């Protein structure tokens, strides 16, 4: 249980974990999984927008994703407001979104993006591993949450989980 809370998680993982802890589910029922497997199983790669203000971590994300032909980065930004603009312009399949961003934090940017581009999946990234931050992040409708310190082990599985539900 602690492993899930201190690393990455998806809505289902966190819902089960929080239920086991006696907590209520933090996830809105309005966000349902689409037939993403059908969409992404063809020749079309998953189109990803990277929203990260720390250059070294952004470089790390690039190095990991470019190894996978099924994943394609279509844009990047280091700012929350610009993330909203790019999400509307590019309509990515998936956004990797840092929580601590200038102009507009990643949680608020995610909330706006999911209203404007509801088909987009979002995985929130943070240095924070507390349950309250994770719950707040996932409450906006994000598909997953990855603690940056565990990204080497958990980023790609989180992407797979978000795009296959």
C-alpha cells in the first residue's frame, strides 16, 4: 500500500488503496475510460504534450519517450497557461504535466484542459508523495500521478496504464 502512495498510481490503484485505508474515493465518476486500446493499437503513435519547467527532468522524459516508437512528443512547454493553449491547439492524446509550474499550477491547468479537451489523458508529475497532494491532483480527473524520484521505474507503466483504459 505504501509503495503505491509513494510512487506512481492510477485512479484505480489509488481508489483501492484509499478504500483500504477507510477513505473515500477521490475520483470523479464522470471520467470514464474510452476505447483507448483500439485507438492506440494501430499505426498511430500516442501523441504527447510535455509540460515541465525543470529542463533536466524534461530532457529525461524526452530520452525515455524517444526510445518508444509508439510514443511521440508533439509539443512542450514550461508554463501552465501555455499548457492550456497548447492542449487546445494540439489536442494531444496524453499530457505529462508537472504540478509546480509558473503562471498556473499543473492541477489548475489540468482542470481547465480536461474541460476544454476532455478526450486528453493527463498524468501529473511531482516531487510530492503525500496522499493529500496525490488525492488533490487526481480529483481533477487526471489519469495518473508519478512521483519524479520514481519516474525511472514508473513513468512508462503509468503511460501504458493511462492510454490503455
